[in-house]
């Protein structure tokens, strides 16, 4: 199968490229390297340095290649950027996605796997954990654009027969995550600790998130591919751990791995930050046969090993 992975030089997308190649598929990557890292690129993949906002270039790429499936990870990922510049966020996440969907439709590509956000599309949760039927009331422009893209996928399915799986990720962490830009707390804390600087916990640190390791996320993308190949109906699934973990727990676990060298330092709380967020993976288990395998401590150990190796090689993350 010939698969296009948009954003395939990014944190999550590059891991997806790796598992597809390991499974014997031919993989092409579309990336503009705005946030992607060339060091993440698997040399066995075919690289196309293109911006998905360039409608003509994206259409030409699809016309020149008989893609069997597009795995769409390219996006503006930073919630803070979306709040500061909602128009830029929409250009990336709505217009860019429409360019990909239109190009797929015109070229006859019939299957899409789309990376969405369980951490933002549900908004302030009404119950815990959130399943896929939880009301969607995003409270950031980023969450709105992800939900809009999901709705466009449903439209293309109804109108043109495009088959799709939406994977709603919670807080993904692991090797290759940049400590800058859209970074999560694990990458930020690791970066500061390796630099010998104390991490700062926003507010009391008891706010919780659902952390899922990137290798588990990549495996979900491989299972979603098989699901579509076997004729599974289009739909939405959460990819998550199903566990609430506080920021304090993240800090204390990482600090323990560093020999408890750092004091627990708290700063001002972020305005409007959600207090709790956790999702259910029951549907992913039932439809895809997926469940998380990597526990939080093991995932942090593997993440730290990656950062340690990169620092030892003298190369810093972009």
C-alpha cells in the first residue's frame, strides 16, 4: 500500500511513518518543516517538502502518486498560537485539511486517518472519563479547527464515499517531542532538567491530564489502517491511557529519575486552564483491538533515554 503521511517529519507523524515502513508499506511524507525536524525523517520514506496550504502543489502531489491512503498529521498544534492568531490556526488546520481532502477526492484516494484532539474537542468535561459521545464544546480555536476538520471528513464520507478513522489523541509524549512550541509538560520538564534548571509548575499542579506514549499512538495508526483495509465503518475513536495524572506527579516522577535534584517550584496558574481531562479507550479496544501498553514511568524512562542520547551526540532538538 502506498501511504502519504502529512506532517511525517513531526513528533507523532515520524513515528507513524516508522511503523508503516516496518509493516512493509511504501510511505511518502509531506512536510513544510515549519515545526518538523529533518532528523526525524526515515530515509526509507519519499520526502516531499510542501506546504499543505499550497492547494496546487498538494493537488499535483496526489495526481502524480496513486496514494491508497492519506494519514493526516500536518497541523498547527499550539493552543496558545491558536488563541493569539485564530486566522493562522484556521488556515493551517481547516484550509490545509480541505486542500488534502479535495486532492484526495480528485485523485481517487478513498481512505483517510486523521489525528484529532481528545484533549481539546470535548472542552470542559461533563463526566470522566470522556467517551466519544461526550458533547464537543472546545474552548480554544485549536479545538474548534480540529472539530471542524472532523465534520468535513464526515461530509466527504457522505458525499464522496471517503472512508476515514478519526483518532482523538490525549496528551502524547515521548521521544522526538520538541520542548518548544506545542510541547507538552513532559518534554518541557525534561529539557529544563537536562539544562540544570528547575522546572516551574503552573499553579498548584493538581490539574490532571491523560498522558499516552507516542509508540502506543503509532501502533493505533497501524491498527486503524488494518481496520479500514478490512472494511470497518468510518468513525471516531479516542487514543488515550484512561488515567488521570497530575502535573505534580509528572514532576515528581521525572525528578526521581534525576535523583531528586530539583525543588518543587510553583508559579502562577494559567488563565482558563482545564482542571481535569481524561478519556476512555473502550471503543478503540473494541473496534481496533488497541489498548495502551506503555506505563507512565516506563514511557518517561524511554523519553529521558532519548534526550540523553541526543544531548550526548551534541545535537539539540529543533
